C-alpha cells in the first residue's frame, strides 16, 4: 500500500515536466546599452521546436504602448508604415545567421529607437508548448567619446634616423551617462593592413602584439598616460620595422546585464607618418695598392665617416683574401676592434684606434704568403633602452692589393755515403747535409725527403720512389713500398744535427741497388703556421756492388719407368744452385693435363707445395676421394720426392717441379733469389684396355607440342670385353637451344654411376625423366614437349672400370654427336588461329 501511494506524486511530476518542455526563443538580457549613431545588432534564436529546420521570425517594437511591426523573414507585408522607409532603404535589416537564428541590424541607432524589441517565431509545432517570443530593452545613450591627436597630423612625414627615439600622443575621453571604460590601442600601417603595437585594455592591462612583445618587455616600446586623457607611445631605438603611419584606436566598453563587457563604439585618429632615414657610412682604406719587402711591416689605415650624431660606437674588422673575387665569407679575419674598443689578440698584428674615425693596422714580419687583398669592414652601433646595443649600418671598403716581395733564401745540399755495401745484406748509410745557408731567419726550420731511383736502361722511363718525408713538425711520413721495412726497423731515418739528416739500410739487398737523393725544404713561421719557402735537391748517390748472377738447376727423375693405373707414381726433383749464400728451396708440383681434362681448361694444375720452412700445402688438388693421395717430402737438402697413390687414367699428363731458391735476409727474414723449372715427367698409361664410344638415337626427332620425346644414349666398347659388374657410367644430358651450336649447353638431367639422378630446376612446364634400360643404354624422356625443348641434344658419359686389384679407374669423358629435336604446333592448334 505504501509503495502505491508514494508513486503517485512522482508520476505527476514526470507528467508536468513532459508538458513543460517546448519551444524556447532567446534574445540578449536587458538592457542593451548602445551609443547614438552606432551600428546595433540584436540577435534572436529558437530551439526545441517541431516542424521544418528553417524557422521564421517577426520583429516588433514598443515604447511602452502597443507593439509596432518592424520586419519579418516570411511576410513581405509585415512592416508597418512608419518603418517602411527605413527598412526599404536598408537602414534596418533582418539577416539570417542560421536556420534557427537571425539578427536585427540597425545601422545608425537613434534616440527614437530606444525601447522594447520583441522577437516572435510563428508556430510550426504539433502542440503549443514553450514560449514563442522574447523581448529585450535597448537603451540609446549620447556619444560622449572624444579622440584626437596631440595636434592635427602634419602632411609632412616625421623623419628619423635608425636608432633614434620618438614619442606619439593622442587624447581620449568620454562623458557617457553610463559607467564605461576606454581601451586605447596604438597601430602601425606600413603595408596593406593595420598592425597592432601595444594596447591599454578596458581592464587596465597592457597588452603588446606578438611582434612587439620582446621590445615591450625590454622597455623599448612603452605606453603610458600623461594627465587624465593623454596616451603616449614611446619608442626607443627605432628600427626599420617602425617606419609607417601611426594611429590611435580608442574603443568604449560597458558592462552588460550578463556581467560581461561589451564594446559599444570605436574611434581612431591618425597621429603621424614616421620615415626612417638610413645612416650614411663611408669606409675607405687610405693607402692605394702597395708593395712590401719580406720581413718588413705592412701599415694600413681604415677611415670611416658617418652622418650619425649623438651616442654611437663603431666596430672595425680587417680582412685578408688571396683572390680579388672572394666573398666576405671566404676571406680570413685578421683583427677586429669591437664597439667597446677591445682589440682581438694577435702576436704579429696590431690594431690601434688613432682617432674617432681612423683605425690603424700594423703587420710585422710579413711573408710572401701575405700577398693578397686587404679590406676593412665597419659597423655603427647605438645603445638601446635596456642597455643592449643595436647595429644600424655596416659597410665594407674596397680591397687594397698588397704584394710582398720575397727575400731569396739560399743554401746548398751535399749528400754523402758514409757506409756503402760490398756484399748483399751489408748496411748502407747516407748523410744529407745543409751547407752555406744565407738569409736565414730565427723562425726557420729544415726538413728532408728521401727518394730512390732504380737503375734502368738509358732509354727507359725512370720512376722515383718516395722512401720517407718529414713535414713541418718533423713527423715522418713513409712511402707505401718502404712502409713494412721501416716498421720492421730495416730502414732507419734520423736527424743527427740541426743541419744533418741520415738514412740507414740495415741489410741492403740487390733490390736496393740504385740512386738515392734527398730534398731539403725550408719552412718559415708566419701567422701561427709553418709555411714552406724553398726546396733544394741534392746530387744523387749511387749504391751498387758487383754481383754474379744466381743460377738454379732442377732435374726431375721418374723412379718407376712403367706402371699401370692404380699403381703409385713417384718422382724426385734434385736442385743445384750457384752464387746463392746458404740457400733454402720451396717446391711446387704442377701437372699439365690433356685437353680432354675438363677440370682445368687452362692446362696447368698446381697440386702440392712445400715452402722453404718445409711446410706442406695442398694447392688445387680437389679429388675428395684421394685427399691423402699425394705426398711431397724433403729427402735431402737439395732433393725432394713426390708420390701419387692409386693413380687414375685422368692423372695422365706432364708433371714438373717449380723450385724457388731463398737466401737469408736481414732481421731473420727470407728473400727470394731465383726461380727454376724442372724437365717434365710424363704419366702415360700404356694399356690395351677397353675403348668406349657413345652415340645418340631417337625414333622420332620431330614431335608435336605436348607429345613425348624419347632419346637414347648408347655406350659401346671396343678391344676388350668387360663384365657388366666391372664397369659403370656417369651419364649427363645436355641441350643447346639453337639451330647452330652457338649457345652454352643447358644441363637437363644426370645419372651417376651409383644410380643417383640429379635434375636442375626447369623454367617451363615440360618435364624430363632419366632411366637405365640396360647396362650400356640410357633413355631420356621429355614429357609434354614445348617450344622451349627444341634444339641440339647430346649426352656425356664418363666410364669407370674396375681393375684386377679391385680399384675403380675413371676413364676419359666421351660425348655423343648431337641430335636436333624439333617441336611443332599441333594441327588442331593451327585451325584455331584466324586466317
């Protein structure tokens, strides 16, 4: 029971809320205070309505009596007679801002317009709900705002120089009947639009524009009041951006019924046209083009003149350039004096301020490298309100050409050999001495470069090789060819005295024989840098001693004159030499195979080697089944033996020993003396064994697309009959896709002697199969033949024969003659093509 009684009031409340919801028409809160003669806008909007989205509006006016119709959005005959003229002339306009909002515009409101304005919306709702009109009271007050400049704006511009300060004033006051506030804004026009500078808002706050915020914070742009109604704009240190037309913009604000501040009118007055004149600055070097002797002094004066008055400071910078066409950024700064008269530091260059307009540059101890073009740059700075400085003008003088005439430094160079070798590995020592030096200076330094020239025929081109060179700080720079020997201490460079440099070769070899010479460079200290002034080359010294030519003889001997495949091949190499001191030998075994050997088409194969320290290395021996099948060993100091186990038919060829004689060099190193080649030893298997032949056969060498192509590879044997178990074959099929055999063969498939089939990836849809159909017959089938399968086809066969000892021997590879396979288009396919 209690629950049912309590729910009745709640239901009644919900029904009341549902019925209360409806159309809402809104206008601003009353009163609206407007100034006589100003443009007045009264907005009106409607929400929570039914019907079409675009709503109509009627406006009526009353001064305490009946309402008079002004204007309507939908009824052209709505306007009463007393408003027809003002509405027709456009003085009063009703404009739509959206489907549900309009505003009534009175372009110049008058005291007779003071009263109550009603905004009415005709109903489009299914039921009458809410309010359909709203009223607002408009109060019209007299214009009490007065704005004027300090004086009428002169027709002549106000001329200033950059960096000057100036003030502008305007007067603004109001005698409004309402409590209003004024906002004063100073604006500048130096383009198409006015730009705000600084405002004193109606709330009494200073508000600079973003462009002037930094200058306002620095105190260079200020706005203050003088007396009650004078507003002064102060600009310290005028910049180019300050040029233009200035005006004072004053707006009057009143606090509305909603407690927000509203601008009710705005006036402005143009105050002044400010023109900034560029400061004149002339910069001139008093001296014309001149010549100075080396080690003398260069004296230049930079004169500056300006029309600037008042407080300013000059900054002067001297520049040097080697070329007349160089820009300022490419030039070298010599010295400068800043606006505080502080001169940059330089030990050999001084800068003095003779008077307010003259700056004196003095360079002592000039060198030839100081020849070039000199010019000075001057800038004028003025102080700013916050204590900083602003550059108002800058200019650069024309360059002055200066030529420094060199004093000729004179000295001679003598190169002597204090130690010369009589035999290989003897030391060599050369001394490069400076003699009779004249016109030297205190800051002078000598460095040396060493060169070697090989002895060649008189008509040959001589190439000089740099051994090493010293730079200005005596750092040694070594040549590429001598770098390793210098790092190993075999060649030593030293400076024995101020005027003496030496080169020592610890162990001189035959390759070191030739001419040696030195170049001594003179360096002078100028402007904190070492500068090369002269090079003098010595007469070359020859390092040479008589030697007898090295001789080396190598003899190869086959130890077993006749053997069969599968046996061990053995040969020795005996070496004899002359004129080589305590030689050691390195040996390389090579083989020249027959042209039928496809593993090395160049003919010669490097098999195994043994170096002078008896270290053995397999070279190009690639038979993985016989990795340990070759042995090279040293039998005696001058005798070496080569063995090859389980020889194959493919091992047939000419075998040689390539021997290099080495003699001990300096520092425990070995150096190559001479090379020798032995006589050839031939491996030729004298046998009456089987001879294999191979041929190709096809019953139908012409097939249509999609058909099966059969190719037979048939092996036959001559001389000796073999059991099938004593022979096997590696078979490979190839195709040359051309009418002529002018392209590289393509591997189709292969079958090794163990029965393993290998087939490369194909790029078309046909397929191949390979099978052994008898001990000596092999068949290749092409399934689903395509155009790409045409061409010359052949097979390659490598026979293997088992010897009486049970060892498998590889026979030479044999190839069949090619058969040309043609692939034609099916007759049905021809009929499918249009004629």
